[in-house]
């Protein structure tokens, strides 16, 4: 588990004063799947190719 510190700040405006707050959020490690695709496929020598990688969590919450 890795704790991360999260800070939010509001600079205020004519009607509201500035405010800030900090909280710690702990993130647990999750199993993942990785999908990699390329386009166009097939391609030819010298042609630009775009690679896309998607990392997704594995679990009942990953919907």
C-alpha cells in the first residue's frame, strides 16, 4: 500500500475567501491487463504508425 498526499486549493474571489486542504489517500496494488494495438496494421516501410497501450485493473470493481 502506498500513501499519497492530495492537496486542493481555492484562490478565492470577491465573495469567497481562499481555502486549502490536504488529505492522505492510500492506494493498494492491483492486478492489471495490458492491451497494445497499432494502426494502420499492416503498415509499410516509412509509414507513420500509432501505438496505443491500455492498462486496466482486473477485479470486480473494474467494470
